[in-house]
C-alpha cells in the first residue's frame, strides 16, 4: 500500500482512505501530497478489492490549496519526488482530479478549511460530506491568481451559474451550510464526524454490485453534456451488458432468498 510523507493510505474494508497529511500547513498541497494522491487513485483503479474511496484531511482541515510560500520561491516539501513530476508533467492535474477520474466512487469527508485548490479537488469527487464548521471558497482572484484546477469549467456545471460566478469572482468564504444550500456539498454533519459519515456512505456503496456501481458512475459523467437522445443511447450501451453478469444473477438470487448478496465482479 502506497503513501508519502504528506499522504497516508489505509484500508477500511473495501474502502481505500486517502488522508491529506500536512496539518501544520492546513494540508496545503506539496509535491509529496500530489504524488501520493496520484498513486492513491491509481491503486484504487487497479485493485478490484477496492470498491470506494474516501478522501479526507488530517488535523481538522481538508486542504488550504497550493503552498503559496513555494509559489513565491521559498521551496516546497517533497523536492526528492520532483523527478516524478518531470517524468509525468500532467501528474499534478491527475492528482487533483482535473485530468483523471477514478472508476470507483470518491467520497470527500471535509473538516475545516477546504479552500482554493481544496475546493477545486472537491469538484472532482462524487459525494461530499462536510463538518458544520468547514469553510469553502475559491480565493484565487483575491490574490491575483486564476483557479486553474478546473473551477471555471466545472463549478457552473455543479451548482447554479449565478452562485458559481459569485464564488469565483468574489473570492469570499462559504460556510458548510451555504455550500450545501447551493449544492456544492450533499451532507452537513456535526464537526468531527464527516469521516464517519463518509465511511458509512462508502459501506452502502460497497454492499452494491461493483460492476453496476462503476457502470452507473461512468454513465452519469459520460452523458452529462449529451443531448437526451444521445445520452439515452449511451446509457443503454453502457448499462445493458450489466444484466448479463454473474453479479446481476447473484443480486437477483440474493433478493429472492432474502440474504445479502456476495458479489465477485463477474
């Protein structure tokens, strides 16, 4: 199992838990964190025993975005991994879910700061849980920067455009309740319980047919920008083969026999 000094990896049953682990900097992005994230997504994709992923942060924060000290030329933690970035110049965008979408569902468990690059990574996740005191926002314009992690494209597709533009153009912070009201997160829970709630959702996903889960996720994203006619055709092409799988037959038998299904990805 992978991981780096700023990204820890552990298994909770069929769930891979990735933890941004740089609490002294509110989990600001470092080279070590980016490499660890990328490796974590790839590990989850390749391991058929992994059925869901939970992304969270250590020390009461999710991610405060890019390390601005490094941007100002004061060095960035994890310099020994810089060769990984040279070997794959797109690695940091894959790590931040800009240029990579894991085939397994990704659930974000957010406590504390989830701002700038943190909010950009969040937009690459599928299901989002936030503690009551969590803070969201895209602060880049306040610092003369551009939210180039995908927010000018993705945010307006995930929340109403008026709210997306306000978040992007004011650079102001949003509370967890406000983020939920505009649709950026789906659950607001008592502080300190976001991870528990995320793992509970993951367990519900893990109990479902993995081939069906992955096909459903793929179909949702594939058809998002299609016309209804094209989307329905794509859905049929993606979904119909699932009915011929051993997992589908197991699901039907388990229902008839009133027992939990045992899926084998077949």
